[in-house]
C-alpha cells in the first residue's frame, strides 16, 4: 500500500506539470499575456509554499521543544550552514524553465514543446556521468534512444512539418534550465526540510521572473482581470504547489529509478491535453516517438530498478 501511495504521488506530480503548457497557450489565445501568467504562477505558488513551510515549522518546533529545549538551536545551525541563498540561486533555473517553455509554445505546438523540454532526460544523464566521472553503457544507450524518439516525436522526418527555429531554440533552452533544476532538487541543501527547500526555490523562481518581465508586468498586465487570476491560480496549483509536495513525498517511497520512469508520464499527459483542449493534431509516428522516449527512461534507470532486488 505504501509503494502504491508513492507511485500515485509521483504520477500526480508529473501529470500536473503536463497540463501547464496547454492552459498557458489557451490563456494566450484568450488574450492573457505570458508575463502575467508566469508572474502569478510563482507569486501565488511562493506565498502558498512559504505559508505551508511556516505552519509545518511551527508544528515541528513546538513538538521538539517539549522533548528537548536545545533542538531549535541545532535546527538553526543546520539552516544557516546549508544557506538558503544557494536554493534561491538554483530557483532561478525553475523560473527560466517556465519562461523558455511558455515562450516556445508561441512558435511550436505544445506536443513538440514538451518533447523538447524532456530532453532533460539525456542531458541529466550526461551531467550525472560527467560529475561522477563514470561510464554506464545502459545510460548511454538510453540517451541515444531519447534522441531517436525525439526525432519521431517532433515529426522531423516530414519536410512539411518545418518547425519554427525560434520555438526550437526556446524549447532546448527550457530543457537545459530544467536539467539544472532537477540537479538542484536532488543535490542542494538536502538536510533542510523539503517544504523549506521548495519555498526558497520558489522564491528564486519568482525573483527571476520579475527581473525578466520587469516593467511589462505594470504596462501590459491587467491584474484586475478575474480571468487572468483564474489561470494564475490554476498554474500556481499545478505548476508550483502540487508537484513539489507530491514529489517530495513520493520519491522517497518509489526511489529514483521508478520515480524517473513515472515522471515521463508528463509527456503523454501534455500531448493528450493539447489534443483535447487545443485540437492539436498528433500523428501516429509522433506517438511512436513518445513510446521510444519512455522506453529509454526505463533503460537509463535499469540499474536503479535492479538495485533493491540485489
């Protein structure tokens, strides 16, 4: 039952991320600027995460003080040692991911943009192998499969599918920043409570979004528009609040190997939502490419899946 709970949580987080681009594009069609959507996503998300983190910290500190009056001092030292500043800086990558991703769908279909974003799969493998200075054949093969699957998924073999170069560039930039975000999530300040980490990463994302859009938020965005806030709340919940909470609870149960496979659910969810909501056409070869990418994730994580059994 515990394993099933972890699987459902990770799948829920991934599916939530898969909905974002479709509804950003829908909001754009209705006349809502990306700048306002991007800003509200992280503003509402940060306020919610900070509130949850504060509430959780108060409950924990009150419980601990009853047992040991010195516990609060220890927590404070750990907090300072790891430095929230590093988390805020890595949070910039999260903000940049959404910025590049939301811009890419202005020029290319959502079904293509999500595939480009998930190039973080092989980019993350390359970064991991480079950092550990190791060589694993299964991960190299899996990364090659991702690239092959991508060619099918973006319909690269048909001349008439000529994709906008600017959209492709934004999509690749999104995948690079997403890779950095995933690296930070798995390596930076792990001693801190998950909600505290999520709060500071959310703050970094909010700050970079404000720096990027700056005056446009005042000149272009109508914050008195109720429909804009409706989309902002949707994006905040499914893009900045639910996924980190679900992943933080689910990944320790599933493990990295199974969790990484479940995260790939984001691709079909994004494509299906774009097809249903935006009526985007997805060809059979593109679905085949998506299947190849998912298989590649299994290949990449084969060793981790075997590890618990041994």
